[in-house]
C-alpha cells in the first residue's frame, strides 16, 4: 500500500499519539525560551505564522526567555482520522488542554496535524478552542474513520474552498454581500458593525483589506458531520491601515507591535493579521442554513509605520 496512491488512514493512532507528544514537548520548550525557529518545527500554516511572529516579538522584548512560563499539557486525546489518497495527509486531535496548575476547563482543543510527505514531520496548522458541548458528532465508517470533505463539490451551502472568499467579501461589503450565508454573531454582523463605527473618528481613519488564505498549509480542511454538514477550518488575511488625521499626532503602538514593525509610525501604521476560523457549515439539502462560527482567532504577523 502506498500513501500517494491508495485510500488509507492518514495516520495510525499510535503515530498520532507520538505526534501529539512531540508537539507538546517542543511547544513548551519554544514558549519557555521564546524560540520562533523551534516552534516552526511543530507548527505551520495560520497557527505557525501567528505563533512565530508572536515569539519573535516577545523574544525582542524579553531575550532572556519567558519568566512567567507555564507548561501546557494535552490530555484525554481522541483522534479523528480520515482515509485519504495522496499527500498532504492530515488528522485532527481532540484534546483537553491543561495549562500550569489551572487544570482543565470545559473546552476542548481541536488540533489539525498535517504533513506533506512520508519523510516529513507532523505539524499543527490549526488549533480551535471549542466548548466540549459544541464539538459535533462526525460521520464515521465501519472502522471508525471520519470522512474528509472535498474543497469543491461538497454539497454544503458553501464549499470549503470558497469559504474564505465568501467571508472576506462579506466583511468588505456587509449586508450587500453574502449576509444571508453567515449567521449573526461576534465574528460576522457584530464585526461589520464595529468596523463601520470605528472606521473614522475625530483622531483617525482606518482602511481595511481582507483576503482569503487558501494555498499550501493555509488550505481549508473539513470533516463531515452526522447531520450531513461539516466542521471546517479556514484562514484569512486582514490588513488595517490607521492614519492619524490631526497634524503632529502619531499612532500609538504597543511594545510587541513595535518589535515587528518596519519603518517609523509618524502618521500611519499598517497592521497585517492572520485569522483562523472554525465553522459549522450545513448541507444544501432541506433548504440549507447558515454558516455558524464556533471560533475565530486573530494574530498580528506584520506591521509597517509611515
């Protein structure tokens, strides 16, 4: 059996457990020492981009490491393993996070592990913190393997490959575009409203630009749920340019943003962010429905001052 031609499980449970253990060990070491190069050995895609930038910024501010470091533990693993043909392959680890002495809460982490070939190491591209009660039931075959959803022709109200474009179009045009596709909430209608209210103030004007992220390890990934819909992970790029309107007034920039910044923020600052989203997408059948956001996490990856 060859992974590049045969329909086979993407990973064994034993291999998945080893990948999770390796991630936990390296993640703790990288965060303790604020080592962006080390985190890149276990993270990729939108998670790796944001965490890498964050560690670079924090290392610039505190080159001696993180004095407040608390070790991360990932317990009670449940592995969601699909059958796949070819590369890349991926699986999801559904785990209970424990940070320091705080113990575990009511949330589960859904962690997407990917690798592009048999000789590559598994790296995590998405992490979503979801209430345990909100984790859906997945479609499984007779052997317990879950079913991946194709990027196109999925039978969903929005194909996974089109989600990023539909969402960024919605943010740009609000009710004028795709408003009926997305359920109202903090990541949709409330975000559009907040942007509209703060786009121009007495002090500043803010311009937004949003783009889908679909290439390589930023590609959307989905698993079929028992109701015929899917749980989908997808990423987007977001840029905000904040320009001060009053002469002599400069943008206020925090220490960590300044650590990532090129140029000098005399009049404006442009912030580049990456967001990773986890959504429930209903099937088209029976009239369909709306895309519901379970999580949305946004992180700064670049800054430019002018």
